[in-house]
């Protein structure tokens, strides 16, 4: 069925009643041809065709304003219209040198890094590597025409008629991409890596669990330390997947630090806690509209099956006398802050507070983009039901629960006030730095006594599937210099 754009220029500005707005949007546009109102001839070049009917796609509606301007509506999260942030769509049938302005008019957030220089990412058929648009082409402002919603406008000039262009809120990392990555790990038959299906989502997608450890290594300790990591409980937070892949890439590599860590530590990783939400192109919720990170207290096996399965596993491991669950880290992305940073819990016991600060401090020394000053330990009511808060109460006082956050946009390194936009590769690099920080931590705890060199050469740990370019030795040298100057961040 062809969807037409009749009446699309009437935004009902006069009446202040924006009919057919986000409340009415339930599906993505499907090869939607947007020709001028009243136009009934054949489709011409320059009559843009929008599509979001693909994995992680999101675009609910397009209004033709003029030949040069289009209003775009984010399709709200499934079963939860309150969340409208992630977008991801293609445009084709463009005219060469066609200049357009796209206004994304129904964001559910007010504060946004779009005010601070963030820009959407774009790629096209002939240029398949994602890049951020120039910040000077992006405007973020409160718009009287759209219920005083915040609007993000960006200017773009199409340049190749046969290209399909794709625009997104941030670098997508889909469920299928994860499945391909995990399949590539499977094919390597690594003796210290085990992949299992921990459960299924409501729509029967895999809930994958990776276990990375050298089980042949005789552990001198009576119980083996266990680190548990999860990502993508919030499906629109795609940078979390790049971090998670960086962690995995490092831990399965032949890097000496990774080998030592595998001898002493068990890593359990759930790379995608909300596979349906990711597949559907939601920002925050599951298929049924739940923010899973508010349901840790009492997850239901039918409404929150993935969360239920992960929680069961954690509770079970916590009771296992052979292992000591020491870290739980849940990876997220942040829409208003810069850098990587962590949230932890508040404790009465000052000594415990100090112990909890150790890992973020060590990470700060290893990762130039990680900010200790942004790291905070809080106990606000809003965060009740999160993994960090719930497990912080469940696990004993030798365990640490953190939320690891990373900016959707950029980081600033020590002594600089120029934001450096994150790339897929620098997100993965943060993951590698998180992984190697466990060695520093366990050396400090005297669990690991080893003096082998521990600095990562990026070239030693290359992603099997990611883009590993732009990560030469020069950058590592700069990192070392920065570390020597000290770890204090802005
Ligand atoms: Zn989140």
C-alpha cells in the first residue's frame, strides 16, 4: 500500500493542535516517497524516498515543508511513547547537489549534546564508513511550531544520485552485527572462550552469554574471582556495544595481560541484554515498553525474560562457593555528558567507599578519555531498580557494582578543552582499556604477581570485525605521555 503525503504541509500551527503527531506513530516509514503536495506525476529525481523498515531502523513520519525542507518524526519506543531519541533511516532518489534541511521535531529529551557540537552520523553506498556530520550544519533549539519541543535541524547536500544515504543518531550496532561477531569468535575455537544461550527474548532472539577464562589454570586461591559485564539494557545506547566488543576483543587476544587475566579471573559477559529493543530501533525500552533497568527487583519470566535469566544467573553465582563475584559492570551511553565515567553506590562505611573508588581511579590512568571527576557515587530514588543499585544490595561488601557510561559525542583529555568526537574505534579502545585495568586492580590486591609489561599496543588487539584504522602507534605514545603527566581530568 502506498502511503501518500496528502495534507502534509498543514502542521496545524494555527490551532496549536498537532494532529497525527508522535502519539499516532506506531510503525516505521516504508520506502515512503515524499513528493510535493498535489503532485501526481511520475516520481522524479529529487523526490526523496525515506525508509526505516530495517534492523534498528527508526523513522515514523516525514512532512514535506518545501523542496528543501522536511520535518522528520522519530517513531517512539514500542509500547512506550515517552521515549523518542534514536533515529536511523535511509534516503534515496536524490538529485546531485540537492541541498536539504531535515528537522527532527519530536525529541522527548530537552538537554542534548546536539547543543554542544554533537551531530548525527551519515554514510552512503559509495562511502560505507560512518562519519559524523560537520557540527556547523547542526542546530538544536526550542521550536514554537512543535509544542515547544526541542528540534534538531541539520543541513545536508546530496552529491551522488545513485547512492543510498543513511542517517542515524549515533553509530548503529545491531543485533545481527553482534551475532556475526559472536559467530566469528566461535569459528576461532578458542579453548578459553565459551558461548552459550542464556535464554530468549520475548521475540525469541538469543540472549548470549560469553565466559572467558583459562579453566586449565590451577587457581592457588580457593575461589576464582569473577567479573560480570552486561551491555545494551538500553537499546539506543549503541556505544555500549563497541565498548563491550573492545572488552571481549582484548580478553580473547594473545596479549600477555589478557593471558594473565584469563589464568586468574572468570569473565562473564552478556553483550546484549535487550536484543528485541535493539532490533526494533528503540531508545530505552523492550518490545513491551519496559525500561528493563528499572525492573531488577522483581523481573518477570514472561515480561522481562532476558533480565530474569541474567538475574537468576547472578544470584546463583553469588551462592557458588567456588567463585567470588567481585565486579558487576553495566555499560551505558550518556546523552548529555562528555567522556567515559562511572556511577557507583553510596556506602556508610568510609573504607568501602574508598575501595569502590579504586577501579575507576586505575581506569582513569589507563584511558585518556575516562574522567574520574565525572564519576560519582549516588543513591537517588530514581535509580532504584537499576542493576547497579539492586546488585549492590545483593552482593557482599567485597563486591563492586558500577554503571560505566560513555558520551554519545566526545571526550576531553587532560589539559585540553577541545572535545574529541568518539569514533567506533575509540569506543572499542575504551573497552580494551577497561579490560586491562583488571590486571592493575588485581596486582594491587596482590592476587596477581607478575611483572610482564602491561601496556597495550593497539596493534596487538585488533577487532576481528570492526574498523581498526586510525589507531596507530602515535596515539598510544600520546596516551603514555598523558599518563606521565598525571591522571587529573578537567
Ligand atoms: Zn542507559
